[in-house]
């Protein structure tokens, strides 16, 4: 065998191994196509937290980049289903795009930090999680001011938790709710979520007021929209949104508290 033929043969073998390891082009395209609805679904769910000027098309484009990256990177040793892995990387790509846009005013960051710090302080003083009234009183806010505050920080109530809990792992930022919702998560979550963060999350979920836990469960695990949750709980959609914001901020405060220790 001539050197050139031998070299070509080695190249062909390497390409064959790569195709076998990643699957055929057809398999790859089918995987991407089958997961495309995830992009639309995730953008739609994130959109409720975003101001109107943020382009949904731009977020979808970022999500598609994340999807393709997920399909190319995925293997069984990731320890979760392809759908969960794609969800994580799609949302991670979208959050990266939002960070690049720097769309949240600094005043909103200050409000969210003040709310989380107040929740944290009261939790330490009371030895339990404070209720809405106790937080509002501590912050010296009237009912209308309190509702306005919750509305202002609503966009951060989701995204800040992701940043507070994110790690420098292959999956970044971490999506606790996506991982915990995966049926294979009990065996595989350690590779995606640090043990201390799992512990924090589980403890804090157990300590949430029942209504807040119910809202998070219906929204993240049952995949219901806020309006559907409002109908189930016989509440207004805006009240469900407030409950969600408070619940996420409690979790965020717990992660902030842990990071300071």
C-alpha cells in the first residue's frame, strides 16, 4: 500500500469512527428537528418575564444554536435524557443572549437584591421563612408599593436564580427544575448539579409555604401556564405571578446565603 493510499485509508477510518460515535447526519438532523419545538416552547415561557422590546426571534435564533450544540455534544454519559440536555443548553444559550443585551436596569437589580436580603434577614431572625406581610412590613412598603415592587423584579425572579446557582460546568447555567423533572434525574443529577446545591434546593423547597410550592410544582413540573394555574387555585393570574416571584426569590436568597458562608 502506497503512503498516500494508507493516509487516505486512515482518514476514512477516522471519519467512520466519528460518524459512528455521533450517529449519521440523518440521525443528527432528525434529532435537531424533533427537538425544535423545545426552542419555541422555552422562548414562549421565558417571554412572560421579558419586556416587549426584546426580540423573540433573536432569542429563538440563540436557542437554535444551543439546540444544535446540545445534539452535537450529547452522549449517554451525560446522565440525562436528550430532551433534558437540549432544554438546558437551549435555555442557557438564550440566557447568554439576554446577558449580552444587558436588558435589565440597574434599579431592578437593586430592588431584587433588597427583596432577597430582606427575606434572608427575616428568615434568620424568625427561624422560618417569612410571609408576604412580614416582608412588606420589614421593607416599610404599603400594599400598592409592594405590588409594584414584585412587578418590577418579576423579570429577575427567574433569571437570577439560574445565575445564583450556575456552576462552571459543561451545562451552564444550571436548570434545577429541568433536571429534577427528568425521570432519570435521581441517578444522574450529580454530574450536572453540585451536591451542596441539590441539598440547598431540596431543603428550601420543603420549607416553602404550601401555596408557593404548589405554584412551582404546577409551573415547572406539570408545565402549566400561569393562567391555567390561576384557574386551578381560583386566583388571579397576577396573584399567581406574585406567588411565583416570591417563591423564586426565596430560593435565590437561600443560594445567596450559602455563597456567603
